[in-house]
């Protein structure tokens, strides 16, 4: 079974990892291409665009983890610990279910967990490819 995983700082030198054994996936409205620019209109009515850099891909990644650990699986406490280490300052590598490795940054203002079903908690985070 293909899994998603997060590794900080990189896959090769990971000091902190999070592996999603079940239900880690991009949210349905994910893989969004955002322009890194600002558009405005001058007093005279002309449109202009300030281009800051290359286009950036944003992803909404949703995963479920158990509230508490059973055997060797990762749980909600492990996920919280990973995001505390990474925060929004550091980049990390995300390996998706197709084995594509992306360097990303956490863009979410908060990392929150909502009850899913039974012992499971769902979290959705926004990631920006850097």
C-alpha cells in the first residue's frame, strides 16, 4: 500500500518523520496553482501587475490519525509534535502516494484535529511547494 510521509528536514536526513498509514490524501480541491503577484488599477484606470516571482503550487492535504497510539502507528500526538518542530518557518519534504518528493512549507495558520469516526481524528493542512 502506498503511503504519504512528511520528513524534516529532508528524506535523506530526517530527524522527524510522520507516516500516514491510512487515509492520507490531497483534498479534492487541492493542487492549486497560485500567481505570486499583485494586481491593481491606477488612478487613470490602467491595470498593472507587480510580479514577485515564479508561480507557486499550493496543496491541501488531509489525513486521519488515531487519537492514541496502538502498536507502532503514528497518532495525533506524533502529528502535533511534527508540526511543532517544523512550524511555518522550516521547510520539509513530502513524499506522496506516487513517490513524488516535494519540498514544502506549512502555510496553515493553525493545525487542528476534528473527530472523524471512532478513534480517528482528521486534520487538513495547506502546503506550499517551495
